[in-house]
């Protein structure tokens, strides 16, 4: 069976510090990978998606970047965090194909102070 | 651009009763997929049910069913025999497949409270 992991689960970082959130998927190959952000009381905002190693597309230009160094690894980064980067970050995967739904990881709660 | 609208920020239902959550969407596509996700207090997003636009038959998963009205671009979720564990945020989502990229657009969510 497939599983998706995210770490850390929670993170408190000062403004201006760097960020690295990691997401890994097990039990599948060549998944489509997604990073979402959920602000408090809000819906999900798609940040990045990737259909393969080294292939990253950004939906919202901002202070964040993403990388996919391995087939089942997706990393969300920032060089200098802003207060507005606080939120709940969700990684999701889906099989390549037309009809497969997304499956979400447990999320990372980021607080920028 | 596709949009998904959930007009009910909060809903409540008595335990064992039935509740319907509303969702409308805007698209010019004919082939797409619709989903309902549940996010309990743990914040883990859980897929509840999905509907393919080309299927006229409404999807059903145990106590969860949808009323899909393609012409009206409406996709409501009905929860029958509500249980305390159904209390959560519910998100409606739309996905289209074009150009090899599948983008999912989420609504803003409906918070469901189940009253014992």
C-alpha cells in the first residue's frame, strides 16, 4: 500500500530564517506531487506541483520554492521566511493518469514568529 | 479560471439525522472530476467520495452520497445517519485533466457540527 510522510509535524521559525519541509511517498513510482498551504479557517491553496523529477511548476509566485530531487521526494523551501508564510502545509500525491484522486499527508504546521 | 463555491461556512446536524452540504463550481470543460474531502480536527485530509462528470449516476459511499447536477454545475454531499465522527471541515474539489496536468481547485470549506 502507498503511504505519504511529511516532516516535521510542527515548526516554529523566526522571520528571516530558512525553511525546508520534506514530503516522501512510499509504495508507488512516478507520482504526481503537490504542495498546498491552508491558512487558518481557509481552503487549500495550491503552491507547487510536480509531474516528475526536476519538473516543478508554481501556481502562486511568492517567497517559497520547491524541488524534487528524487522520484518520491518533494521539498518545500524558503531562504527567508515571512510572517505571512505561517500556515498548515499539506503535501499530496496521485498516480499519473486521468482518474486518480489525490491523497494527502498529515501536514506540517508552520508558525513564523 | 475554474472556481468552487461552498456557500455554507458552517452547518449543524443532530446525530442520526441527514444533512446536505452544498457546492457549486464554474467551468467550461465537459470532462472533469469532483470530490468531497473531509478534514477532521487532526487536519488529515481524507477523501470521502468522487464523481466523474461523464457519469450520470450519482456516486455513493455507504452513508455518503452526492447529488450531481451537471447542467446546474452543482455537487452537493448528503450525509445520512450522521455520526459524531462526521464532525469536520468538508471541502468540495474540482479537477480537470488537460495537457497532462491535473489541477485541483478547492472550495473554502464547510464546518460540520454533529450535535449529540
